[in-house]
């Protein structure tokens, strides 16, 4: 005989304001097998939990139903409470009467009726629950960080510091990411390279860190604690061990006209190159699309000049397979395509540039040696217009609906530095709102306006007209003066929206980690679990989770590392007991289940069965490995004989819920 | 049974724990209303939904059944939603053969971030089913409530 | 009509989501008729959102919009200011006696090169 | 010879006769027979965006219905007709209430739902005939001519509905000019308004618009400007005196194809 206890939570007024809690208790108390029903203002509070524990003991409950918030919120809390009272935690069911009832309905009668039905369904399911015991799985004590920008670097360093080995996979030939391209950092104006390169060097020197540069993640399998990852090390055509990074090959290479990605195409590199002076690893790489030797076998100059004998034209991509306990996504961002905003004439004039291009033009290691010169004619610009929110906060198909968060501050930085270095310039900033939440951020922006005489204009630019004399006619609105302005500018800088790396979507699919509609990784909880993906064992660091600046990225990277360290410190993980199992007597060995299993958790055994006539017969039957099964249930539907079922979500349980709802 | 204007259909929604169930929670958190006659059953993945569950629902008097899963390519279990799509295509054509109107069943992809979409989807589904009136074709008279 | 009805009427006619405006001013930055208007595209959107429509109805600005759609094209929020201006103008000229252009005015405006298109378009824009 | 329904519009039958005749002649040469729509009426020159406007959209609706029943497409030459027809067609496709009202009034059977396709002569040239074929058909290449294409607003906006070309950096007229052997002049004001119908309401205001367009083209070295719109042509010639010759695109087309006897004048 089952004995079910029902507990209905008020959640303060969150539930009680729209659901008549007493009526729910009364109705559910009448359900068969229910021996106890009560309500409480906050079931998740300690005294609420005590109420549950006491009832379990006192009434010798065999099942518990809690009508409260979403099970995604407190199922774990209530299961723990049940366990501490001696009840198997998997005998607890939660009816979601907050998110899926009280919060979406206004009519009290309607909401109360729905809450009762949801409670009945939970009781029906609880009656069919069986005690489950979670298995354990081992933890591979090594982490993988995907992406070698500041987010990935910081996460890797913190994990390594705690004593765990960690690998960084970076698709470019060097780590460093966007921060390596930036000139100065706000709000302190430290030199970006000066604070980044020591960290890059630390990565290279730390015994616990391995860097797979010029590499990509090829496939991911497994689950939290034991992932298996294949990494494609793209052919560099340079032996990583032999190359000393002397750079002689990059000086002798005859192919001189390859646009230099690091300087965003403002100057050229060779076909064999080292991305920049402080690259880590400092190893040359040959661009197979441009190298004459690789294209048609005619050259070989680099091989001849290399004293270390590191050049190897026959090198091929290499696949490395490695095991990890945790994976960190740190794939960062790209600058969105500004050509979609034709009114800004980015394609029509070389003197309309993006902010990242501006960084290269003011960087001492950049194409102009840090002297701000117009890309079109190399002359010194006198009037510079900065345009904010180019593509950000744009709800059209071509834009990004979110605020890119960093543009207000870097534009203030650009404007301030320009005025400081070139007092003969006039600098205008067109803004919609200036957003500067952050320590010393608003003070920084105000300094640009107050001390450096940057003209901040509330309004937008409608059109940029490139003139025959090389100037740019900027047509704009000044909303405070209520007038249309025309500024004749020498240089226009677009604060382009940032967007997640194009590689992120493919990676998310491999990791089975969810993404939002903008292709940012989704966090497990926006407030309480901001650095974890809902997929166990996957962690998030940096802009791949949402726009953020360097200080915020570094803090998040550290937080992410702490979560990874917490996981890797465990020797065993408790698994999910809601896994599939097959009834051997019903199984006909058809393989339908194994064919749909995404984890290869199902194998077949030849097993001896006693037949009714006392003979024995060997039959082929399915067997599920509970450590590998993730509990999706695909096999249960594929099984034609009905042998396969899923613990915690069994066929009979879901049927019972259906019946209770349609009753 | 008379089709009157007060007709309130019974709707069963099977929601994947990783996406649309969370999407439904989000529409709650954001207070985005949808009709109370939608009752959600949590499943670990849309591919857990056995066609027999849907038949059972219709037999027990449900007027519409909707299955919500992760967007193609986003399945927590990699390929579960593709199975759902294939299975439900077959089931729906069978239901069609049985005379169950096509609009009584739906498969929708709703992510955990799409609270708005969840509420809109439910509103439109309820509207469609309400327009069709009560389900009679598969209903088992012995299960009728009144 | 009271303020709220008028606002709803304009929103219904134009199909414009005035509440989506984030006050960036890109419409007014793009407007070729800006200098000839007393109220500018962003103010049309703002005043309609506030329900302060009489001011717009009394203004000459409603006849200065070229319906060139530069504002519609460039608005990052999909607000469509030109349609708002047109809706306000229609509310005005649909009233008896409020035609802006009368057939009798045409001979005075006529010149031999004027294409038929100019007259039909002006009649459509300035009369009911 | 491909037959295609043709909507000439009011001005092409009066002030801009040449635009009509040259467009047809060039079409014949390139394999198209323009079949004038029976009893077509003036489109009204402007699409009234208000959703409750029905009567002003009926002329376009009739032409579209005729086109549906006669080959499924309608070609236009005038930018305004193109704009009005295409926007009306889009209203049929997206606004079922509007479509139902028109069909009830017009008694169209089956009811019109926006099935016809509206194409501009430029689109036909670009997407079907192809500029390579046009280039091959050119008898007198316009060598050395620096031509500024003037798109104006009606061909490009609203781009979501018209989908004619990129609304900010269109290229079809530039490609057209190149195919004729001339050099297109790129200038930023090519998609800005000429002043349109405002010339009747406030000529001074309209003049400012035309002047801005013209000076931008002149500055970039143009010696000729082409347009598809009679009102643009009027504003640019009448409201802004300049060194630039303003011509219909069909005029330079006819010239390059050798359809004009000797002269360059329209």
C-alpha cells in the first residue's frame, strides 16, 4: 500500500496570490493513496523542509509530491530533504505550479483548477516511482579550454595554478586573441600588450599547460568527468619542436603581398609568417593558399634558409585524441559586418574604419607605428567622427538586438587619446546613450568630455557622403539642439557591434551546450550559475557567454576556473540514475535501440534463458551500460517489443500523467 | 456533445527538460500568459515521447497534443529531436488517416531562451484547437468525464 | 477624438510600432526635408507615442515629408516614421474642407514640362 | 519573342512618350514583346501607406489581377509605377483583410492574393537578359561618357518590399552603364530624394533636394545623369540648373543599341 504525502507551497504570495492553496490541499488530500497533505509559506525554507521530513517519518510515506516552483529550481533541495528522512530521493515528484501556473494566469479559479490537475498528475507519477540509486563515474583530472584569448588564458592559468593539467586549443597560430590587437585598455589606459604578454608567456612556461595552437576541436564525446575530444592540429608546414622562431624564413619569403590579418589588412605579411613579435608559441606558419612551394612546388627558399631545418612541406593535419574531465568554452567574439550599413559608406571610403581598425592605427606595433594617419592618403586627420551603436541595439535582420557593452568605453578612450596626442584635432562622438556602469568608468567618460574637449553629441548619423576632395560629409542629427548637422570629417570610426565567434555554433552542437538566439552560450542560471552551461561539465568563459569588457572577462574566467577546479577535485561523480533498462524477457534482440543510441550505451549479450518446457535457449538481448546512458529515452520509443523503458520517466508513468491531465 | 462558444479544449504539451520546459519556465518568470488549459508533461528529451502517449491522450479526451523540443542541431542528446521529427511526421500522417485533424497535433522547436516564443506558440495552438472544437474521433467514450 | 483614440488610430493606420523608438534620431539624421519641417521625424514618433498629436496636425510639417522612406530604411528599431507622418496627414486631410491641394490650384502651378506624374502624386498626397 | 504584360503609366503616354517607345523598341531587340495591359488606369503615382486606404490602390490591383491572368508578370519602366504596383502587391500578400476587401469590391474570381510578379525593366535586364547579352547587342558603345546613375527613392525603398537592389549601395544601374560602354560615376547622393511631388507644394524646398543630388554627381565628374522616373527628370532639369545633361535610361539605351537615327537628343 502506497502512502503519498502532498506539500503545497505558497511561495510567499508568488503562488498564493493566484492559486487557492488551501483548495489545492483539500482536493489533493482526497486523491487515492494520499495520506497526508499540507501547505506552507515557503516549502524550500528549513522549516518547510522539516515539515516534509517529519511527515515522511511520522506517516511512513512511500512517496512525496511537492507543488511548488519549477523542478529545475528546487527538485534537488526536496530530494535531499527526503533522503535525509530516509526516503529514496527519487520517490519525490514536483508539480510546477509557479512558473507554469500562478505566474502566467490571472484568474484565481482557473489557476487553482490547473494547480490541482498538475498535482494529480504528479501524484499519478509518484505512485509509479521506484527507488533509484545513482551510479558513480570517475573524473579525468584534466581540463580543456577552447579559445586562447584573454578569457581562455586566464581560465587555463587559474586551473593550472591549482595543480591540474589543462590544454588550450586555439584556432589561430598564436594565443592572445583580440586583446593582443588592442592598443590601450580602459579605464586605466595601460598598454594592452604590456599586461597581456606576460600572461601569454606564463601559459607557455607553466608545466601544467599545453597549447594546441593552429588547432581546432574536431569532435567531442562522453559526458561530465570523462569527455573524449579529438583535436585537429592543422599542418603549419613547420616543425614545432625544431623551429626557434628566429624569423629568418619570414624575411626571405618572396611572397610579400598577403594581407596581414593581425593588422586587419592595413599592411602585408609573407606566405610564411609569425603573426606578431610576441606570439606564443613563437613558431612560423606557412599559409598554404599563398606559398608557391605548396601550390606548385616552385620555391623552397624558406627551407633553404632555415638553419634549424624546421620547414616541412610534407606535413599533414594531425588528429590528437585526449581525455578531459571538464571543457571550457572561451571562443570570444568577432566584429560584426559593417558593410550591411551602407549609409556609413564603409565600402565606399577607406577613411571609414571600425574601432578595432582604429586600435591598429594607433598601436605602436601597428602598420603606422602608432601615428594616426588616414588609410586613404596617409595624411594626418583633423576632424574625426566616432559613431556609436553601429549594428548594436538594432532589431532588424541585419543587426544585433543587444548592447555590445564595450563600445561606449572604448570610444571614450579613442576620443580621449586622440585629443591628448593630437591637440589640433576636433573629435565628435555621436551617441544614443552613453553607458558606463563600471568602476571608474563614468569618471573616465566625463574626463574625455570635460578635460579633453571631446564633442559628445546626442544623436545619430544618417548618411556619410564621400566627397571628391577626400573628405567625408557626415550628415547627422543633434537631438538636443534639434538640428541637422553636417560635419566635414577626415576620418570616421564605427563602433561596430560585437558578435560571437562564427565557430561557436558548431562547437555548441559538439558540446550539446545550448545557445541563445544570438549564438551566445546559455548559462545554467543567469544569476546563480553564470559560468556553467546547462550541460554538465561544460563551462563558459568570456564573451562567448555575452558581451563583456576585459576586467569582467578576467573575473569570469577566474570564476569559471574555480568551478572547473571544484569538479576536477572530486574523485567520483554521482551519475544520473534515470537511465534506460531493458526487460530481457521481452527483448527480441532486434538492435533498433542500439541504432538510435547517441552514446553507444547499448550492447548485446548472448544469454541463456530457461524455457517453459525446462529446456534452455540462448537469446541475444540488449544490455544498457548505466554509466554511459544519459537517459534521453530515444531507445524506449524505438523498441518495437516494449522491452526498453526509462527509469524516472517510465512508459507507465507518462501514461499515468496523460490520464491524470485528461481526466 | 454540443460545440458551444465556451468550449475549452484540453491540451497536453510534452516539453523537453533542456529547452522548452525551461522556455515555459521563462515565460512564467517573465509573466507572459498563455491559456490555463495547456498542461505540461516534462520529458528528458522530445524523443522520449512515444507515439502511443499521443494516442492515449486523444483516447482519454485530449483535444490537442503538442510536442516541444530543442531547435534542430541543438539537442542536448545530439540527435533526439531529429528522431522526434521523423517519428511525428509518420504519426501525424497516420492520425490524418484516422481522421484526426492535422491542426490537433504540432511539433515546435522552442529553446530555453525563448519564453516569448513558448507563450506565443501555446496561444496560437490553443486558438487553432479551439477553432476545431472537441476531439471525437479517437475519444474513448468510457473515459469521458461528463 | 480623444488623445488615446487618436493615437490608436494613427498606430492602426500606419502599422508603426512607435513604442519601439529608442530615441537615436537616425530618422531625423536621414531626413532630406529636415530643414523645412517644424516637427522632425523623431518628434512625430515621440509625440504620437505621448498622444500629443494635435500639435502635429496643426503643423505644416505634415506636408513636407517626401515619403522617400530614408527614415524607414535606416531606423534600427523598425519604427517606420514616414508612415506615422502619412497617417497624421491623412487624419487631417480626410476632414471635410481640409484638402491641401485643390484642382483649381493646378493651373497656377502648371508649367509645360510638368509631368502628369507630379500632379497625380501631389493630388494623392495632398487631397483625400 | 517572350510576351510580358506591360504597365506604361500616365506619364509615359504623355510627357514621357520617348520613355515608352524606346523601352519597347529596346525590349523587342532583346527578345521581349511588351503587351500593354487592357484598360490600365493611372497608379496614382504614390502608394498610400495607411492600411485603411483601399480606393487609392484599386487601379494597381486591377493591373496586377490582369497580369496574373496574362502570363503572371508585369513589367514597368517608370519608377513610381514600379513602386506603387509592387507595394500594392505586397499588401495583397501580407494583409489578408485588405485583399479580401478588394476582391469583394472588384469581384475578382479567383480572388487576387498577390500572385503576380512585378518587375522593373532593369530587373529584366539584370536577371533574365543579362548584361553580357546587352553588351553584345550594343552597336554604338558610349565610350568615354561619364554617366551618373540616379536611383532616387522609388526604385529602392522600402527595400524589404521592393528587393530591387541594395538600398544604400545599389549596383544595377552602374552595371547597366558599363554594359553600354560608358563609365559609371559613383556618388553618394544617388539614392537620395530629388524633392518629388513637393515641387507643387514648396518649390524652394524641392530645389534644395535636386541641387544636392546634382552637385554631388558633378563633383564626382559626371557629364550626364540617367533616371527612370519622369518626376525626377523634371525636378533635376527644372529645379536645379546645372551643367549636367539629365536623360531617361531608355534614351541612352536606345542610343547604344543604335535605335536612334544619328542624334543623341531625345
